[in-house]
C-alpha cells in the first residue's frame, strides 16, 4: 500500500517551507486553521499568520489589501465558504484588479464525509474557472500539491488551489515536474482516454487496469491544471483514442468535464462521458459509501469508458 | 485656505461637467464628499503625482466606488493625469471606468465599486503597513448606505482586533441612498455608537464641508494610539448644486446640458 496523505496536510506542511523562502508570504485563515492545516505554518511563523475569525468575505478583502502592499497572501478556509460565500469579493477585489492572492481552499468535494451537503463543495471549480485572471489548480496527491504551490508562487496574480480533506495515495515522487497548463500522462492506451483530476486520478488508474483485463486499452491523463487547461493534450487524446471520459469529485456541470467538453466542442468533437456529481448536493456519510452513492468509483469510470467506447 | 476653497470649487465643476458629458454617473455622493478628498489630496496625504506607486505613500480607498467622479476630478486636479481625460468618463476604452480601476488610473490605490469591499481591503493594507512598521496611513471613504453591507462590520471588527491605528475611515453621511432616505430604507443609525462598540476611535464632524472641522478630525485621528478611527462627516448630498441638494433622485443620474449650465453657473457664483 502506497503512502497516504491528504492534500490539505501537504499544503500546511509545505507552506512552512515556502514561507522560509519567501518573507512576503502571509497566511490568512477564518477560524479553521486546524482543519485547513495552516496551523502548521502558524507554529513556524506566528508573526505571518492572521486569523480573521468566521468572516470569509473579510478574509478575501484583507488578503487583497495585503497583496496591494507586496505581500503574497494565502487565504484558506473550506472550499464552500471561500469559493461560495466570498465569491464576489474574489471576483471584484482579487480577480478584477488581478491581485497576487493565493486562494487555497480545503474540504473540496464530497470526500468531506460526515459534515454533509452544506459543507461539501461540488461547485468551486466552476465558480473559480469562470473568473478572468484566475488560475485553477487541482492536485492529485501530496507531491503535486507541493509542486503546484511552487508554481503558484511564480504567478503574479490570483490562483485557486483545490484541496481535499481525506487521505489519498501518494502517486508521484520528487522527480515529478508540474508545468502550468500542462497535463501529465499517467498511462498510455489506444481505445479511450480518461482525463481525471484530484483524488479521481488514482481511481482512473485502477479503472484502466480493470479495463485492460476486459480488453480495452485506456489512457489516463492527470489534469491538475484546470485553468489554463492543456488544450493540446485533450485534442491529441481525442485524435488518438477517439473517446474521452472525465472524472472529478465535482459537479459534472462547469468543472473538469465542462472544461473538457468546451475544448472538444471547439477542437475535436468525439464522444465524451463525464463521471462526477450529477447536479446534486452531497450528504453525510463515510467517504467510501458516499463515493459509491454519488457514482465516483473506479467501477463508475469503467462503466463510463465502456459506454463511451460503444458510442465511437 | 482660499486655495482649498478654490480647488474644491474646481473639482465640483469638473464633477458636474464630466457626468454631464457622460450622461451617466453619480453626482450626489461625489459632490457631498468633495471637501474630504480635497483636504486629503491637497493637504494631508503624502502622495506624489509624478510617482503614483511611491512605496511609502499614504493610500486612499474609495470604498463607495460609485463616487468615482470626485476621485477622478481630484486626481486630475492634483496632476496625476491630464484634466482633459475627464471628458472620457465612462466611454469605451477610457481609463476612467464607471467605478475606479487601479490598473488603469494613475493614483487609484484600489479598484472598487462593489460596496463594503473597499474598507476590508483598506484593513488589509493597514495590516501590511503594521507588519512592516511603516508610518504611512490608509484612508478610506464609505457611504452611509454602504454601512448596510455586512462586510463593513467584519472589516471593522478585524481592524480594531489588529489595532490598526493607521486606518482612518470617513463616512460620507449625506442621509440618502438610491431608494431614498437611509433611515427609511434601512437605518444604519446610530453610526457612532456602532463603531464605538466595534472598538474604533470615533470622531463626528458636524459640517463635513468645513475644511477646518475636517482637518481637526484628521489630525486627531492620526494621533490614535491603538485604534482605527472613523470620521463621521455630516454632509449634504449634491452639495453646492441647488437642484441636486438633498435629492436622492440625483444619486446616479447625469444632468442634461441645461442642468449642467445651471449647475456651473451656481458654482461660479
């Protein structure tokens, strides 16, 4: 069994290192520093950690103000409150003036588990992706989280990093190279391409193994950079395999599936099946049965792959 | 003193002219806050029109961003950009957007327009100043109707919590908002007691059009030791244009040619 770590944990730990290298890095939290793991940063650099209390709108506004003064603020809370409640502050005070604020939101998707539908954000990719000037990153594991944090520091402008609560297997090693706007090929294949993001990447790998046993050769692409998206990789996948499945722990509307559908429509129309949350709210439960209930398992990806191949 | 009076008269004329030319904009709340901006930019603030991004300058955030015309007229009068630019207010391709854009207009420290956000951003600027032990001040201007936004109070709480005594906010208390009198739409009163309860240093200026009263208030605010300061300025919406004064109808409407003429005649008098 591979090592497991939640992307939020990797975020909190790596922030400490980033903070050592970048004296202008500051971290803002809204009473969830234990859950977002920014309390790890707080311990190391208390003078650069600010709690704004339970006030997500002000979290984003103050982050914008700090950015105007040359600070590099990381604003963290749960995805639903950051991308949802504070949406318009992110739009008008961060993206519109293109301020250098990094928005790292945890507890994205239904893998939040027991807290239920009010706390499970399945809309955040859609909300953040539509904003001009915004970069949207969705790491698949702890290593990719670290690489994306490094990449975020090289961008002079707003970045959204989507992080999860649950432990996920570590897929990459230190040699992994993340490039903004570039997908990473996880497995090559010829019959169908599975484009996945976040914790669905590992499930896509498992699905490809199952498909292989059934005689279907599936290629797996990790789309960590959701905006900018890797148009060439999607186009190439459509041309070489002729069928696409997307897999994400997010609504099938407006997220990775939506983004891939846009590219296919523009560049290379081929059959597409979207594995994701089907225009529903989540609910309380343990993570594994929730993922099953909402159609987010490797079996669901296998079924989608078979269906899309039959549509070729 | 005569200099400030002359300057604010010119700013008012420019406000009327540019909104008239654009046939759109917000004259009422621009005219009511003209003395506040004039005092700040022509006397109190350390800014350099030849170096708008100067590192340790004082900052100004127009939290009531719809009063963009008063900010544009003031910045033009100060020399941040040519006065002729004011003719392009709200035109396609203009640097002078309907609400201020920091990436387009020299001298604008923050893009604003969505109410409640500017004061939150100003608190972030003030926090950055504190972190770096800077002595510059962060000024913000809020509308009285704007106080209905919940974010104002989130920011107010944080500003006192972090003892941001380098933050000085003005409330342009002209008593009117788009839909009518603030006390009828949704009363923000008592404004002073609210800010006091949030831990702010509160100063009330009975005549928000008096440079002397405003100056006394700002100088007291600068001495605040551990609290942010709010200066509540009692003002007249549409000040100095008789038919606009105390009339909510002039919140967000451009005067026609005849009305511009009359307004300018009154301002010349």
